[in-house]
């Protein structure tokens, strides 16, 4: 789930103190094994079962002892990484040589105005330009907005329909708690209208005076309220349009491409419900589209002649329907595209005279364009073995062309335009590397299939530099496998530094995502979750056994729910990995899922199950990384987290590392690096983000004695 401000500044004076005295919450550091956290046993009871958590005390976010311990871990990690500073510096120079410091996006249209996002050399954040036929002007400078802040993220910027006002939502901490402000576009003057604790979404009604936004619960950060605000009025008078009382649901808002409706969704992992607000009459009551039904996920796109509905009702891979009016039930709707077992309908985009669908078949995406009048179809796909294709920015309902994005492991991000009338495909924009010597032809990318324990074939995307001896090559294997989210085959300019050093990069499309359709997801969640972990292990075994890499030099990487994957595979097959990178890892599954005060917990029950029910408690307990640590030879491990992370709280990786040190019987290094200024997404500035990548790569390369 891609769901994610008050400003905290942590003083950098603790380091000196830590060297002068020892906190009461940790004991003297073992130079070979890292800091040793103090154990304070906390007994946890449920279902007549007792767990003992020795590091429960780390949940005290504002505790000086906790902050001191995190700084001690950072000092230890820094002392280890200093031995590889030459590698970090070299990698950063390579990134600088390869990555264009003046990158820019493809031009795109909002409200009939053309914009372009640019990054300029020496600037950490983006600049947005307004492009006219004769000239261009700086529209918004994120660097100015970020000035004086250790973290900054622009969630959204939305011009009013008449292009006179601009709504901004921004995060200054990294906790995905966004403030909403509004300014005059021409004068640059900010209005007094300022709203905090939003989720970053903001929609204008067609009157240019009314805004809709979503508020988050201050404790759980669940998006649960939709408000209406009128420019110039006291924020305290904002009208609560809708409140979602079911704690397993969240809310979101968007505007239809046709411009007719404000669309208010209530959704959970398993169900959705839509309410429509007339964009021309924003004060009128909303209209319910289809009442929520357990297990029914649907989305709607409006057309001037009716509504197109993407629904999974009796159609696990979705079907497409049409209704001239708001339907009383799905039975009253016309079936446009029936369910197809072999085809996952991922997205639908409605234009005046055409439909554009994003589909996935046998793991690979394609785009289908349908002429609504002539009922003719055209397909867009690729001849590469593995790639990712998806829709770009297409806000214009009356457009004569649409834009889509194409990328592969070896092909940089490219935006294509596709004409509705002539079906002409053109490169609209391509992200070019600064290093002109780079050529995709120097690398081999392909898709292979590994065999899971139950005989299922697991697709794997791989890339490596041509000419290397694969049997002697180290491999970095990446995985996620949760929430039905499919990690795309994406190009990485930084990854080339690994490939050019002889690494193989592999992306395991394991169950829990939707790479192979809805069934692929269902077989990697709830009480089938372990399939996700065993699939990943089976992929690693396949890569080594079939000489796609050196089986003794396989590294694993994953973040968030992919960090859960890392923790599980370390417990289940510690011998498989030469090293692991776990980014913001979700590893204390049982304790977190039992704590409804933690952000996002209740909405997760549909993914993992509710541990308040014994059957789910027992199953979670069987794989929870933190609960299954045993006396083993654990591998080299680098764990990263952010103090302000709202999705995976910092204490999960902190506790995990501390407990691993208790049980680790090997001499391998275990590192925890906490960014004290950021949240789930890591550093916000592009240069700071590159430093984090260099640190991770240096960790891997440092474990390969014959590579640098």
C-alpha cells in the first residue's frame, strides 16, 4: 500500500555523551558484535500463550535512553562503514558521472496548461516549470519550500480549474502527515487557509472556491474523514462530508477525468465503496454508487454517457461493465469485457471517444485501446522478455493522444505518445544518462522460471553484464510479495555499478503480489503467507543450482513488507545468504498486529489476518521474524530505518537487531542504521538518497573480497 508533518529536529550532541558515559539502557559495546542492548523482560499474554519480549522498552519514542541506544547503533554502523569509505566515495563518483544532474520529466498537461518537472545540478529538490508556446516560467521551486528543513516531501500540487490558485500538500518530517496550504499563482501570496493532519490528497470543485481534503487520525494515521473547505473561511468551519467509522477501512478522494465528479472511496484490502459528489454543486449531498459488500472491490471511471466499472464480483481477475446511470446493482450493468482466467484487468482509463486498459497476461503488461464508436481495438506491448508498461499522466478527457511509460531492467524510463486516430507511436520523452558510453546492448536481461516446493513455476527477472562468468558471479536477489503489489521491472542507473562489477541482479516475482493474477496474490496471504518466503528461497536455490550465479554469493534485499520477507528467509534458510539488506523491515508481526494504536494496524487484518483470533495468531507466530529467532549462524546484515516512520515503527528493526545479536552464533556483522530525520521512504533529497544507496552497495561489495 502506497499510504504515508510538525517538525522534529534532533540535536547532534548525544555522540559525545555516549562516549563519556554508558546509558542505563544498554551495556558496554562488544567491538566485534556491536552494541548490546539491556534486556528488560516484558511478558505478553493472549490465547493462554505467553511470549517474552526483552526489548519492548524500545517503543518509548521520546525516551532519552532509546535515542541514545539508536545513536550508539549508528556509531557502530558508521565505524564499520568507515572501513569502506573508499568504496562509498567511488560509488558516489560513479553515480555522479552516470546520472544526469539536470534530469527532467516529460511535459504534461493539467487544466490545459503544460508543465515540466526538472532537477538542476546542485539542487536537492525538483523545480516545476510552466511552459507556454513562447516562453517558460518557474511555477514552483521545491528547494525554496524545503529550505531550513532536514526533510521535505511535496505530496501534491493542484491548480484550481481556472488556474488562478494552487493547493499544496507537504510533509516536513517524513511521517506522511501533510499540511495543506493555498496560494495565488500570479502573486505567489499564500492565503491564511492552512490545514494540518491531512493525507496529502486535495481536490478542487469546479467553482474554484471549494476544496475537498482527507484528514488522518492523529494516533493511527488512518485516513478516515473527508472535509470540504471554502476559500477564505475559517478552517474550523470546514464541513465534515464523510467519516469512515469502520477501522478496517480508509478513505480516498479523486476527481473524474471528465471533471463531473468528486469521487470519494471507502476501501479495505477486500472491499470498496464509492460516493459521488457533483463537482459543479459541491455543497450537495453525495450519492452512493454501489453499497460495500465483503469481498467486492470495484472502481469507477465516469464518461459523459455513463459509468465504466472495473469489478471483481465473481471475477477474481476483474471484469469491465457499463451503466448509463448510477446502478442499483451490478446485474443492471452491461458487460463490456467478461472475466478471463488468463488475463488480469489492472486499470481502466476513460476518454471521450476511447477506453484504454492496462492488462497483465502471463506476468507481462500490455495496453489495449478501444474505439468506443467503431468498437475496434489496438494493443501495445513489447518484444523484450521482461519489462514494465503503464499509463502516464493523462488528465485531458478530450485528448487526441495518450501517454504511457515504458521501462525494463536494461532500458531507461521512456514516455511514449500514442495517437487515438492514427495509432501512431512516438517517443515523447526519454530519460538519458549523463554517461554517453552506456548502452543497453552491453547487458543481458531475461525472464526465467524457478520451481517452488509445490511445483509452482515462479517467474524471475534477471540482468547481468554480457561476457561475465555467471557461475562465479555474486547475485543480489530482490523480493517483496505482499498486498497484491507487483514490483515492476525498472531501470536503475545506480544498479549499473553493481552490474559492471560482475553482479547479477534478480527480481523474484513471488506469490503475494499479482504478477500472475489475483490467484497469485491469494496464495501468498493469510494462512498461505509462508508461500511467499519459500518461493524466494526456491528462487535463490534455482539461481545457484542452474549457474545463474555463484550459489555461495547470493545476497537478499527487501523493504517494508519485503523486510518481513528478509527476516523470514534468514530464520528459515540462514545458510543461503552471504548478506542481507533489510530496509524499514516489518519484523515484529505479532506484537504490531495486536496493537491497534499503531498506525495502519486495523486496516492490515485483511492482509495478514487478525491475531486476536487464535488461528491467525498461531499462524503469524509460526513465521514472525522477531519471534522465531533461534541460536543460528546468521548472515551479514544491514538494517535501515527512519525514526519518524509511520508504517513500520523504528522499534521493530531496533528490537530485531538487538535480539539477533543475542542468538547469533556466527562472526558475521549485524548493522542497524537509523536516519534520525526521516520516515518510511528514507532521505528526501535526491543526493542524500544516493548516499544511502552507496552505503548499501558498499556493504555488499565489501563482503566480496575480490571485487572493487
